[in-house]
C-alpha cells in the first residue's frame, strides 16, 4: 500500500516541473533584444495561467491513476493466470498421481491374483499329494485288514478245531466220571439207608423233646408279650395324657391371656398361681400367687373374668388338670 505522504511529494514535484516548463515556453524570445549599451539587462515576465497548471496537474494525476489501474489490472490478470496455471498444474499432478495409484493398484491386484493363483495351484498340488497319500494309506490299511482277517480266520479255525478236540476229551472224561459218580452214589445210598434207620429213631425222640420245649417257650413268650403289650399300652396312654395335658395347659394360658389387661410396667415380670378346676372347667379356687403383686392381682382378675377354662373329658388328663399351677407373664 502506497503512503499518502509519498503521493503528495510526487504531486508537488510534478507541479513544480510543470510550472518550470510553462515559464520556459512562455518566454517570447523574439521580443527579447540585446542592448549593448545599457549596463543593466531589462527583464520581462509573462504571467502563468494557474488554471492551465491545475488542468495539467489533474491530467498528470489522471494519467498516473490510469497507469496505476492498468498496472493493478495487469497484476491481477497475472495473478489470476498464475492461479489458473497453479490449479491446472495441481489438477494435472492429481491426475498423474491418480493414474499412478490406479496403476499401482492394478499391479497390486495382479500380483495378488497371481499370488492367489500360485497358492491355489500349490494347494491343489498339496491336496492331490495328500489324496494320493491317503489313498496309499487306505490301500495299505485294506491290505493289512485283509491279512488280519485271514490270520483271524485261520486262528478261529484252529481254535474251533482245538475246542472240538477239547469237547471230545471232556465228553469222554465226563462219561467216565458219571459212571464213577453213579457207583459212588449207589454205595452212599446204601450206607445212608442204614444210617437213616438208626437216625429216625433218635430223631423221633429228639423231636418229641423239641416239641415239648417249644410249647414251654411259646407259653413263656406269650406271657412276656402280654406283659410288654400292657406296659406299652400304659406308656402310650401316659404319653397321650401328657400331650393332652400340655395342649390344655396351652389352651388355658391362651384363654387367660385373652382376658388379661396388662400395662407396660408389667413387662418382664411374672406370677405363679395355683388353680382348682371343676370337671366342666369352672374355676373353683384361685391361689394368691407368687411373684410381682401387681402382675398377680391383674392375672387373678383375668381368671375371674374368664369364669371357666378349657378342660379334657379324659379322666386321667382331668386328674392332672384339676389342680394346676400356671406361671403367667404379661405379653
């Protein structure tokens, strides 16, 4: 960017130059005459038209501006052409690079295709070799299997032959053994018949004694069994009585608790009270109780409010319930 001070200086210089040219051209040389006699020269001046000077200066400024504009346009045109050339060069470089890239890609694709074809051929060759080896192994195994089957068949035939010989020998030995066994059995049978006659008499006596002992033992066993059954029945009844007793004790406690009005101050305290019950459950007597006085008094009121308590119809159970001692605890 040009400085305004530089432009002012240029204009000033141009203005002085125009004034100088105008003064020179305005001198009328024809009217100037040299007078030899006078000692002092006569100087005549011509006035300069300031409007002309201003117009001249304005024309010079206009020309300078036009030159500057033309220079600017030339620079812009040059820059535009340079930019176009640069873009064209870049486009050409990109096109060349793209072509090179495509060429490399094609070469790489060809190389990969060649490599894949080579690998496919190698793989096919290996598979063919593998198939050939497998076929050879199969043939060898087939030959071995046939040889093994033939050997097994021969061995089986030999085994059957020996087995047949063994069966024949065993059959002959069995027949000889059977004859000897029958002879021995006949001898033993005769001995046993003689011994059996003697043993029967002894057994009959022993059987008579054994039957007498069995009768005695059965009578004793029956007596013991009756005694054990009676004891078991009594124990079972006692267990039933105790179970019923616990059940009715719990029912009595539950009935009292339903009628019992307690206070927080009673928690953690208790009272042991003896009760006497009639066969219909009516409370005929309430003991004073042992324990906290307030708890005992409150429990006595609850029992009186309940009037009657649950009792069992079983005489044995009621015998243990009619005089009962309860330990009552506020809940």
